[in-house]
């Protein structure tokens, strides 16, 4: 094992490459090289990692990859759901019809209104960030727009599906039934 002391701090590195860091109470900063550059700073008040090529001692917030003195979002809950299904009949004659929006409401049990990030399985083996609108063709002069949104209130997560149908013929279109993964976030003060 090797021990390196720096301004009241010590870095002890074992033979297996793990690093244990100790900082004394009166220590202000410990700078640890990353790829040969002074990019990581650890102190009693701060953990900061600067961008490549920028010394951590002089890096600004914009030049930092991690800086625990800034507020961050913390994932406080996650969930999966299926978007509600809805349908609409074409009005015929080249007009528009709007289907009744459908909602899935999920109580989140939090004491605040969280921010939300949601991903929707768009049916092509990939995920799309919500909100999401899909334009499809019903064939023979028909087209539809399916929109899925994910929103939150102080009590619930709302997953909504709505359809807009343009049609020259009297068929109907269904939408929704898509897999959704959502993350509820809370801003954490440093």
C-alpha cells in the first residue's frame, strides 16, 4: 500500500487499485489527478469533477461535470404502466374527429408535486421521451395522430392518450396500450 499526504489529507491506495481517502477536520481541499490532470477535488464541503483539460481548482460551475454545491434532481420513485386505449371513428367526407381522451391515474404517495421524466415504447423496438405523437395512416385517405403525455400533480401520475382522426371513409382507429416507464424527481438542495 502507498500513502500520499496532501495539505492535511491522506490518500491510501491498496495493491488492488482501490483508493481510501481520509480528510482531517482542518483540511480544505484534496486534489486527485484523473488521467494525469488535476480534475477531482474533495473537501469537507465539496466534491467536484471538472471537464477534461480544465483544472478543478479554477473550474466554473459550467466547466464542472459534478459539483455537489449545485442543486440536483433525485429520483424518488419509479414505475411502469400501460397507456390507456382509446378509439375514434372517422367522420367521413374528409373531416376531422377527436376521440375522448383516456387517462390512467396512479397515486404516487409523495407529499409534493414531483417532476417527471417518462419513456414510451413507440412500437419500433426503441423508447421515446414523453410527450410523444405518432402519425399513422388508416389507409384509403385516412390518417390519425396519437398523442401520449405523462404529467404529475401533488397526488398522482397521469398518463393520457388522445386521438385525432382525419378520414374520408367511415372506419375507426384505436390508440394507446403502450408500455411506459416513468421516473419521479425531486430537486435536492446542496
